C-alpha cells in the first residue's frame, strides 16, 4: 500500500545516537488535531514526532526518520534509556484521558496499521519493540491508553498479542513479578505504575495495579519462547 503524507515540518529534532529499533505510539492528548499539530511544530514547545495520524486517516510527516524526534521524554525500554534515539514516534490524534478519551476511529486505524507495518519492515523492528508511550514511561504516561486496539496490530503480527490461551500462573511473589516485568522490558522504579502500564497494555479491562494470577500468567506467556 502506497502511503500518502502531508508535509508539515517540525524544527524540533536533532541527530540520532542509536539505530532505529523501536516504534513508540502516542495519543496527542489535546482537544483537537490542529492544536496538536501546532504544538508538535512549535519551536517553543520543544516536542515533536515523526508522524501524526488524524482521526480521518490523514498522515502528517513532521520529522525525517533519520533524525531524532522529541516524543518519548524521560523513558526506558529493554535497557535503552535514549528511547528518542532508538525509535520512530507516531502521534495518534485523540483527546486523551484529560479531554474526553474516546475510541480510535476505523479510518484512523486504517492509516496507523500500514504506517506501522511499513516502518517495522523497513527497519527490521521486532513485535516486542512496537510499544506505547505508557510502556516506556509508566511513571508519567497513560497513552495511547486502554482503548487503543492493540489487537488489530497484533493479529497482523505488528505488535505482541495479549496471551489468552493455555495460561499458567507461576505463583511468583510480587517482587518476582516485578523482576520478570523488568526482564520483559519495563522500568519498574515505580512498581505500581509499572503494573498499571502492563495491565493497560495487556489486560485493559481491569486496570487496578494489583498483581494477580492473570497478570502473572500473561507475563509468563509473553516471556516464554513460542514455537513458530
């Protein structure tokens, strides 16, 4: 599928220090798309992303992929602390939890999916490194949030699915769960927020910050090698 972009360049970028190995998905968290676009291209705001996808499916290209956009802030994933250097950032227009969080329209996802697929293939990015902002900054961020249809990406092998079959509770202690969560990739400095971020991504129907058998079983399944 040939992707069409609207060029709306942001001055907010610098040079990468790492090769691209991740895709980070965000929601804009602002009342409307134009306000988000203005902010992402404002020199004063000092924030940006490589792409922004509007609710109608229009894709704006803000920063060249070869450059380091400023979208992830203080974040960490699988030992990488300069996530901006290692990632492509995609802002997805949605008012977010502050301004009336809502479902992501089909037209929007019909643009997000091929965009992610194209970036993932060109850079050879593994499914486990297609993540949300809340995954890489669990102590600060909630986006793209529990309404984001990760399953739509997972069924196309563009992101990890939430395990549902043959789940086995390993009965880890809470400390053991956090060790496993860190091994999977999360920053567990704020343990409860790390658990909430995991739930938001892999069990969005119950986000309570409590480690239970379902959480343990899902994490175990994510860590275990699966036969191809």
